[in-house]
C-alpha cells in the first residue's frame, strides 16, 4: 500500500451518484460503498480533501446555503466515521467564465497544498471525469479514474499521455487495489 500525503476526491459521480445539479440535502446520498471504502483508505494512514466544481451556483440552480448544508453533512459523516477530511474545496465558476480554480485548473489543489503543507507529487486524485484526471496529471499526482458517474464516458476522451495510473469500477474497487 502506498500512503499518500493526501487523496483528493471528486464529489459527484465519485462519492455519490451524479444526478445532475444536486440542489438540496434531500437529493444527496453517498454510494453504498463510499464510507467503507474511505474508512479502509484512512486506516492505511491516508487523509482526504474533496475538490468539486459546483457551477450550479453560478447558473442559479443551487442556493449557496443548500450547498453549504450538503457539505456540512459530508463533513459530519466523515467525522462520525473517523475519516480524516482536511477540507472541501469548491469552485462555483460558470464554465464559460472559469478561473484557475475550476478543474482542470490547479487553483483548488494549490490552495489545499498551502493550507495543509502537502506535496502534490505525493498525492492521488480520484475522480470520474476528464477534468479530474487532467488536474492530477498536470500537478504530478497519481490518478485514479472511477467508472461510476461519468467515468465510462470519460475513458473515451482521456488522451493517451494522461492515462490514469488506476482505472477501477468504483471507489470500493479502488480501495481494494490500494489496500489489498
């Protein structure tokens, strides 16, 4: 098992089903395997950051207070299950007016690196989209593509030079690969 400085996690499609713009806590649910998989990775000494694009805010589809409520719930579940969550980093930019914070830009990762004294080259990015893999590759991280969410679709658009270190069915499969 390789222990990482930090495992960066995409949210929608990786930790929970991606049903579109999740606009309330009533619509948010973890995959059945999320908590047990994260506990297994945490037991091996890993800590986590969630890195998520949430353009639903700038599109007017999600209220900030509702997004905050979802993230408060996520934090409480991580805490309840003793999963070390360093932070949740959110970019609300509209894709047409994206700053460097929006994945695949490095902004949220660099902020987490500074906040928690991380070495990004000793980190792992787990996600279901091309942007997730591009972010990790650009910053010298190991990458893992999960085939949940948009993962299957994303496989067709990831350039050969950005092939993920791991391609797994889901987070549970990823945890088994990292912690046999």
